[in-house]
C-alpha cells in the first residue's frame, strides 16, 4: 500500500447535467482472490469487489460521484474511486451500462427533482492506498459477490453488478478460447524405432527394385525367342 494526500473535489459548480438529470460516474472495483486465479472456480467465488460506506450511514455502495465538465466520464470514474475508496487500477473502457435512478436520501439529491443518470465501469484494482481523500467519512470493505448483492443499497447498483458478472464471465470464456494448446511432443528422442526411417528400409526397397528389374529383363528375353509372355508390370 502507498499513501497519497489529495483533497476531494467539492461543490457542484462544474457538475454536468443532461435532460435535467445530474450525470454521475462510478465503478465496481474488483480483484481476483489471492489463493485462486481467474481460470478456476465459479465467478462468485474467485472475485471480490470493493464497497464503501456512505457518509453518516453504515450501508455499503460502490464508489460514484458527479461527472464534472472538465473531465471525461472515465476520468470521473477513476477520480471518484480514488477519492472515496483510495484505490487505483485498470479501468475497463467500455462502461457496464447507464442507469437512471432517483436518490433515496435528501442529502444525496442529484438535482432539484432528485434524478440521476449514472455510468458504471469495471476497475481491476492494482494499488490500494493507506490514506485517501475521503478516508474520514468512508470505510471500505472487500466482499464476495454474494455479499455484495445482499449489501447493495440501490437496485440499479445490483443491476450494474449483474452486468459486471456477465462481462467478466464473457471475458473469461474468451481467454480460455484464446489459450494456445501445446502440440503433442514429437521430438526425435520420443519417436519409437518403428517410426524412424532406417537405412535398412532403403536397402530392402533397393533390393526389391533390383529383383523386379532382373525379372523383367528375363521375361523380355523369353519374348524375343517367340515365347508368349504376359507382362504384369
């Protein structure tokens, strides 16, 4: 783990809106369990996701926040996961999807009507920081997929988690298809004697050819003497 001291962005001055909805960007941070790898086991058993607590509440959610007008939607997702969960990693470029939802808390109102349009991404965590901007207001916790579904506060986050599982399973299937299969070993040292062309084979062939040519010459000689001969060569 490492430590980075950066202040979290606050305020709504640069907040993006569209169709009277506040635009939100976030991600599902994940990691492969250390005792396993992504080629073995059920997806629910080999992946953990990182969730964070909401300010002044103990429930857990995935990191998300306002998408501002000086950043791309991917930059917003990376910033939010850093500020809220204190992690960095590899962000999947294609979003898991876009969901429209209404805030369940007056403290989290996305706009006057409480409507939000959220984009969620998958982020493979490569670095977990010891300190992060919103550390005093948020706790973070690695959980398995089953617990994540149980703990999710928002229905739309559950749907994002379902899409995350689908995408990860699809990637896993493609990786298995692309894994090269080693051809059977066929080195000279492993080949049995019956498979190795030997000089004896050629000698036998040569001898047979010699006898065949000699027989043909004798028959032609008989034919020249007026004896009826049938050539079967």
